């Protein structure tokens, strides 16, 4: 009875950039809500919302975050997130 009402976590899935772009286009068309699109494709609203936000950053429709290219550039320099750098210099170990 301990597990009654508790949902099991959904396994992490990965999606192609093409699939994400299709989902973003469906959301931006305006004939369905973000919630409807996410339910139709069995996706979490949070993930779809993040894809839409990233697409808007990439196209310049919003400027409150990093574009995909900027994220890739930071990653190339060893930045892995807030407070998480990978040191690749001589005599240092990667974190």
C-alpha cells in the first residue's frame, strides 16, 4: 500500500532535432495548445516548453538565454553548467 498514488518516474528519452522542430512548429501554429501537443505525443509539458523557448532564442524572438550555438561554444571551452567547469590544462584532471 506504500506505492498507492505514487507515479513511477518516466525513463529518460532522447529525441532528434527534427522531431523537436516539428513539435515546436505544432505549438507555434496556434491551432493547439502546448498542453494538447504534449499530450498528443506523450511528452512532458516542461520538455516541450523548453524546446519552444530554445527555438525562440535561436531565432532571436527572445533574448533571455543562450542560443544553441552559444551553448555549444561554452561547452567547447569546458563549461558544463553553473559551477561545473572541466579543466583540460596540463597537470589537471577533468572533473
